[in-house]
C-alpha cells in the first residue's frame, strides 16, 4: 500500500526493545493531528533527560520518548485559546517528543521570549522548574549551607544558581569527576567534592539530591543536625533511618509530574518566574551539546556516561 500524495510525514526516534542507546532508531511517520487541548509544534529543539534515558534502558516495556520540546506552533486544537499558529513555544510533551513535530498540551506550553533560542528554552523550563521545586521543598533560608549532587547536570546547574540567589552561606557541588570542577564553580559553587571522596567536608543544612541510589548514604551523612535532604532523582534508593534519627534530619521528595497534576497554577507561576529571571540575566542555561535528531543514540550515550556539563539537546534543522 502506498502513501497518499497528500500525507505529510516527519522523522521520529523510537525503540522497540529496552536496552542501551543502540536500540534507538529513526523512522518516517505521518505528522500527528493535535487533540482539542493540544498544540502541534514544529520542533526545533528537543531536550534529552536522564529519566528518559533510564526508561529506555531499564523500563519494563517500550513506550513513547517524552521530553521537552521548543519550536513553532503549526496547528492548534479547537479548545486552545491562548496560543496561535506561528507562536514560538516550549513545553513538556508526554507522547513522542523525539520528532520533527510534537503534540504539547496547552497547559504545558509557554511562549519563548524573543531573546531566547529554542535550544536555551528546552534547557530552561523543565530543568529550571525541577531545581526551583527542589529548592522550595528544602525550605532553605538565607545564610544556610547547601550541597547539590549531580551539580553539573542541567537541573544541578540551576540548583546551584538558586542557592546563590537565595543567599546560601556556603554552596557545595558534588560531582563524579574532577573534569567538572571548573564548570560548577562558574555557576556559584564555593567548594567541590567528588562522589568517591571519603568525606564531603563540613556538614550542610540542605542537600538537594539528583542522583539517588548508592549516593543517598553519603548525602544523608553530609547533613548537619536538623538538616533537610530533598530527593528528586529517578534513581530511587534507600534511606538509612538511623542516620536521620541521629541527626534529627528529614527527607522530602519532589517530582515535577506531581506538581503539574496537583497544582498547575503553581507550575505556571514558577514558569513565569523562570522566564523573568532569565530575561534579567539572573539565570544561565548551560548547553553541553547540540546534536541532530538522528544522533539520539549519541545523546543518550553522553547522558549515561555522565560526561555532560549542562543540557544535551537534539536539533531538527527545521
């Protein structure tokens, strides 16, 4: 059966079995139609995130590659009122984001300021909101000390900047290699520790943990008495209750999906705040690499190897 001559097609990255980056492949599929509350966005940039990378390797079954997209609205559903064809937008796509065109629910969309590129936009919104939410959950006060794990990731980079803007007395960046030291210092870290270090230095009031797993142990041990740890990683892990009791410390979880579902007004408020901070040069969106859509496997390899200093972005060239 041949394709209709009027059928418009696009490139999309997908996978049929779980595994490493090598399972990703590019295919040609029809351009989707937006639902009643959706925008169809011609994607110029697609953000690659650690949760999606983990989903491909560790998931129970294949599913759509969701993520952040940024580009131009080419169609809008019947119930969309606040956006129009031609608007530059960014937002979260929960279906197929690794594609030349993606459907974005209008509640997840945000107009991109003129000064921001599409690449900067996908680095800013989701990662910036996760960092904002984690910092808020920590109830950090001016004058307290803050330690951030995965400090060279995009979320970590924003968390360092939030800690600096919030008046932290001491900001500690925890990273996996010494190659990341200069990068995290440029974002406001006063000192840097490596995950393998036997001690992470003087205890801190707040730990923002974006790694989980085996690092939860040293992260808890880094807390001062009465300290707070905020876990926002998809890596899971186990907390030693005795260590919390001994320190009088506490642990709080933060998940962006829960915020979106339960408090969309707060999500929108924080999103507007992010754009305002960016436009006033109070937030920097670090970009590690821009790769063509067809090189999604290489993007996943960079994330898995933890080589990135900031955001890894797929670009469509469209």
